[in-house]
């Protein structure tokens, strides 16, 4: 094989390993690198109650999404009365509870649509890492695959009008978290008759084995956001952690040092809730307020090694999501709005292919499975769309109760989470 062809093949394989789901793993919010993409072919587009592999009760409500590792499903719950936090490990084949870890906590004020279990855990061969928060502590907790505590790290108090929701990720030997907090003096919910403190915002890399802080990079505080980072690597470049937040817009960080390598110099005006996603040569992120997005931007990344700065490729300002994270697949950018407006665009240019409304409100993010888009409405209805250049609603399947959680797909099986149940679907021929 010619050397250039061999190099191209290696680069394609590396890109594939970063961007698409391993057959048996869905290890973080929206799966490998936050793409929301699975090549599984054994998840149906239409089903009834009798088609589930199993359905089990959960020990409490929550909005976090399930994650999967080595035929184990991990999901978190938070009691709305006592704030007791529960991490549940379930056998993916049978639905049997393998273990349950409970963490006493305290209630506190947050957005009416938030919960005490909104951050999605992250998992690898060494176990699962969870983020629990109270006004007194932002806590990272590491458990092994048998539920035994490995370590915990208190990152300090939380100041946030609406509570928390950012999920940790694992990258090589690091646990990475965006600890994005509120400046109550500048917040729309600031008090007029008392103190309005400013939270301490930073992004942090914690040693996976010990829980020791390897680096901590301070960020500006304005409005607390809830996005989850991803990893970007340009051809011939070094890996970078990509964060989005109100004060910095899009920011790239060296995972070995915590140094900011580039930053797109247009701060977001509202909360950054959707998580950044990648397209060839682009980083896509956005911000919003209320129930809809305000602006979504596609940025050509900078390069500290080559001395280039990030530039704006295009911006979208119409019919955008506030909460559901975008999805990129096969040259298309899918934007699924909180209000049910779904858009398909050419990801290279931002040109609109179609824009249509589906009934329902949405907090979950879409996933792409075998050529179809799946998303779950707030009232617990799975909507299946064709993921092509023509808008088509294929099916709507009720789950029976509310759901804010994004599905997980591993081993050819989709795991769905509602307020009080966990469902297993597919994987059989």
C-alpha cells in the first residue's frame, strides 16, 4: 500500500474510533464523543409494549441519561423530597439490579424542570464517575464496577439559580468537568434586597485513578450553563477539549496542561445548554434563553501550533434548540428544537434542507441509529424521523410517562429512561 494511502486509512480509522459507538459501549452523555450516533441495525423503528426485552422500576426520578459498559447499565436518580441520590447498576441482558449506591443529600432551589439527578454519569473499565451537587459542594464521586467507592473530590460550592446539569466525561486518564456557575448580580433572577454572590467557574481535569486535581483553569462567570465537553483533534494536531459557555463562547483546552489553546472571541449572550458537536473542520455550539435557542454558530477551529485563530463559518438564528444538543451525520446538521421544530441543514454551509414541526416539547437530544433519528418528548413519546433530505415522521411510540433523558444505544440495544422506568429495546433478529 502506498504510504499516503496507508496514512489516510489510519486517520479514517482513528476518526471512526472517536466518533462512533463501540458496539458494546455508550460511556457518556450522547455516546462516544457526544455524537449521539450508533451504527446498530437491530433497533426497531416501530414497536409495542410486548417488544421490550424488559422494563423495570427505578428507585426515584431523574433526568440523567443511561450509560452502558460491558453489559452493565448505569443510571442515577434523585428523590425530590429528600434529595437522596441513587446510582443504579443494571444487568443489560436481564434488567436485574446488580447493585445500588445511595448518597444522602439536601434539597435546594432549582429550576422547576431540573432534578437532583440531571447530570449523566460517565463510565469505563475502572468504573463509573458521577457528579452530585448541592449549594455547598460540587462533588465528583468514583465507584468501581461493583459499586465500591474509589474516591470523591469536592470542587467547592455551587452558585446557580437553576441548579446544575453539566455531565463529566472521561478522556484517557482524566475525568473532565465544566463547573459553570452564576454571577447572581448579573443574573435575571438576582435578589433586590440582599447579597448576590458570584460563583467560581472553572474547567477541571481530575486524575482518573486517584481523584487528585491535575489542572484547573478558571473561567469567567456570567450565566451558569449545562453543556458537556467533547474532544477535537485536527489532522496532524494535538487533541483538545472543547467547551462552550456564556462568557467564553467556544473554548479549546489542552488536556495535558489545562491551557486554553484557542477561544472564539464572541461570548454567548445567554445560557450555553446544548453541548458542542463536531463536523469536518467545524465546531458547532450555541446558546439560548427561555424555551428556544438564540444563536447557533459553526466555527473553524484555531491552531496554537500553526498560529491560526478560529473564524466563524456561519451562524443560524432561526428555529434553534435551547436544550437538545444538535446532531451531525452524513453531511447534515440536525437541530431539534425544544418546541418541536426540527431542521435539517447542510453542515458545510448552514443551508436549510428542510424545517418542519413535530408535535410535542423536547428536552432530550436526538440520536441517530441505523439511518433514523430518535428523540423522546417531555410527555414520554418516542418520535422516529427519517434522517435524510426529505422530512418524514415514521412513528410515534408512547412510553407512558414523562421523560427528559436521551436514549443510549450499545450492543445493538436501545435503553430508554423515563421518570420512573428503564426500558430495553432491540438487539434481536
